[in-house]
C-alpha cells in the first residue's frame, strides 16, 4: 500500500488522489510527482489548473501556526482573485494558460509560514 502522508507520500494513490488528480489533470495510472503543486524556498506555490475541471476552486492559504489558515489568492471558472492581503500572483508573462505561481505578502517581521492549496 503506498504512503499517503509524509515526504515520500504517493499523493496519487487511489485513496487520496482522485480529487487532486482531477483538478490538476494528472494521470492516475502513472505514479509521479510531475504536475503536483510545488512549494518554493520563499513562501511560494506553483501549480497548473486543469482547464476541464471548471467545478474546482483553487484557494491558496497561508498560516504561521499550522492551524489558523488564512485564505489568499483563489482561482475558479467564475473569476479569479489573484491578489489579496495574504498572497499575490507572480505568474510570469508568457506561461501556459492555467499555470499559477503565488507568493505570500511579506510582513515586517516574517514569521514561519506554511502554504496550502
């Protein structure tokens, strides 16, 4: 049975991965980290949205205590909110449609932050 939590987790394992695979247009028959969201060294996250998954809302969240999550940028078929008081979209021009790259809004004294999608 594949791991579904931890650094070696197989997020595409059938028990945990169908919604993730659908929203990111991943192939469940291929166990790979390709196409999964990637967290950066600074507090960033990048992912590619499935253009067919129009019923999925992607919300980037940040937290400094792993419990009180604050909603940031969100993306959905009825409209996107790429910049909020918590995060901002920094996707470079020219990237393929659906690719999203989001960064937290720095504070005066940066706390330990975590990113969720």
